[in-house]
C-alpha cells in the first residue's frame, strides 16, 4: 500500500510561507515515497472560517505546483462522524460536561494562583481548574436542561489509566530534537475540550478521526503541534484507531524570530506573488530546493 500524506489547513486566513513549507514538504515526501497526497480543509470553527479563504487555499497550492487528490475532505461536512466518536468515548465513561464560561475559568485560575503557580499545558494555557467532573448525572442533566452552554471534556486521567504507556514514532526533529519513539504525556494537557454544545468536535478529535478515516500513514506538520500528538495518541488508543508516523518540521520564522501568523502580510503567499515571486522563489525562501 502506498503511504498517504495530507496537508490540513484551516481556512481562517490566507496562507503564508509557513503553510507553503508544510504543503511542499508533504508534496515532496509523498512523491519521493510513491505515495498519495490528500488535502483536508479543517473548517469546524464556523466563526473564523470563510469560503474565500478556502478558495484562496486551492489557488495558492495550485500556483505552488502542488497536486492533491479529490474530493477534498471538508470537516464541516462530517460532523456526524465526530459526534459518533464523542458517543463512543461517552459510553466508555471518558467524557464529562463542564459549564464554566471562559471568564469564570480565568477567575478560578487567578484564585488558584494566589497559592502558587497553576499548571499550564504545553501551549502555555492553564489546565482546566474546575470541578465539573464530580457533578452527579442528575446535576449534569439539570444544567444541560436549563440551556446552559457547555464543553465536553476528556477525563484525561481516566483515559490514561486505561491506556497505559503511549508513544509515537517521530521521524522529524520534534520540538527540541526529539526523534524515534517519543513518550506521550497526555496528562500535560489536563481535561481537554473535545466538543462544545454548538460544535460537536474540536481540533484534537476531528484530526484523529479524519487521519484514521482517510487512511493517513504519515502526518507531516509544524513543530507547534508536536505535543498535541500526546492527546492524539490517547484518543487513537481509546477509539481503537491506528497510529500514523509523525514528522514535525521546524517553523518558518519572520526576521524578528516570531512564528508567522495569517495576518502578517509580509510573508503571505498572495503578497509575495503580487510582488513578482515565483513558486521557485517560494521554495528557496523556505529552504527547499
Ligand atoms: N489545521 C491545522 C492548522 O492549520 C493543522 C492540523 C494538523 O496538521 O494536524 O494548523
């Protein structure tokens, strides 16, 4: 079976040099391995994703000379698959609803921090400080019945206790040079949100479901997602899904050393193209020949 690679952008802005690097690397690796390249549009965030950004992704990738298989999978068209995974995790007793707003969570964290540092996840966000896990089934039903917004969280400790030791096969440079079999620490993320009342999924859940449903064998993505792989391995293990090989690549930085953002026009592919850059120039700029 040929290996299956994928590039999975979110249409919440225009692509920049960092995306070009990731997409070209996936394209080159797939070609070298005689493999397939899929494109997946990660558009579950209805508030931030826009059709014109999706259209621009196709145009920019095509301009770069990248070819991908069709049909393209758009996550917003597969919410039932994610809901089904939530139901399965719920049936395993690994999901609970929490009802605090973002402001309440910030207040709880500030309260905890009067007694010393509160643990943060690998992205620097405070772990969930609430106590919703200990609500009774009756209390949960009552709060949901009142129409309160809620988030569905993974009971990470329970999932880890049942999963045992987990690791993944890292073929890239990791975040700080880690490679080979890397130990996963999903506990570092606390009880991550897997879905919300209005959106039956999250980045972590849909990426895991889609990689499995699409038969992805090789995940090549930025090192900013390196530690997210811990959560992905835990979800794969609990849902009985295969683990792809991972290659986390270094991030393209601006001249000040910052990670690129979709609002930095200087490195936007459209801007560079308008200024006369060729696809070969883009390859050179990201260090690919
Ligand atoms: N949609 C994610 C992003 O644009 C990438 C997800 C992944 O490659 O796992 O950052």
